[in-house]
C-alpha cells in the first residue's frame, strides 16, 4: 500500500513541477515581450527627441523671414513643448495606455503645426532659398522617416506582446502578475498622419 501512495505522490510532485516550469516559461516570455516593446519605444523616443531638437533651429531660421507669421511660429513652439512633456511622461511608464494616447495626440498636434509652418513658408521665396532652412528641412524629412519606421517597429512589438498576453493559458498568468495591455502608437487625426512635406 505504501509504494502505491509513494508513486502517486511522486506523480503529483512531477505534475506540479512541470506545471510550475510551464508557468515560469509563460511569465518569462511575457517579461521578454514587455521589455521588447519598451525598448522599441526607446528607439521611437530617440527620433522624437531628434525632431524636437530640430524645431527651435527651424523656427529661429524662419523667424527672420516670416515676421508676419508669429502666430504660426508660436503654435509650433507650443506644440513642441506639449509633445516634449508628453514624451517625458510616457517614457517614465511605457506601459501606461493613457500616457501613450496623450503622447500620440501631442505628436499629432506637433506634426500639424509643422505642416502649417511648411505651407506658410511656401509664400517666402527667400526662406526657401536659405541654405540653413534647406538643411534643416532635409534633416526634418529624414527624421520623420525614421520616426515612422521606429513607430512601426514599436507597434509590431506591442502587437506581439498583446497577442501573447491574451492567448490561453497566458491570459491567466498575465492577469495574475499585472501584465497590462500596451497601447499602439497611432495618430488619430487623418490629416496629421502624413509627414510634413516641403518643396524647396
């Protein structure tokens, strides 16, 4: 009788060990995917900061030619400030969906303000001919492309993470250990989805 109980006990322990290892594997996978989407945002963050750093030079260059467009220039500066603040808040907690929505909205506003600046700058031939302005616009266009590429990589990482946390049986581990869904970096306003275009 004792060997039968011992065998049953060993089988039960083996099942618990296998189940424990399985749950640890799920947990570790979720941690890895969460870190991957956080790292992907860090790459977006680098490009956003690069764009934010270009804007003051762009505005200063344009200021000399666009004296009557101070409202447009002020709108760009204010939009940059909002985007920078939202970026700092989201970078502090990349798993916060509300912070991601705020960041996406602020970046959309900045893209819109830059687009308006580009449209207005078309009316100033000397500004279009300025070598500094041309260089800054080329840098900005390059940065916009990098932002788009980085945002796509981030959204792919978020998709992998969210999919992994929602499938069975991972959903139980995710909910038990606080793996919250991540928010995609999407632009809500259709008019602002296009990067600012400039024809110099």
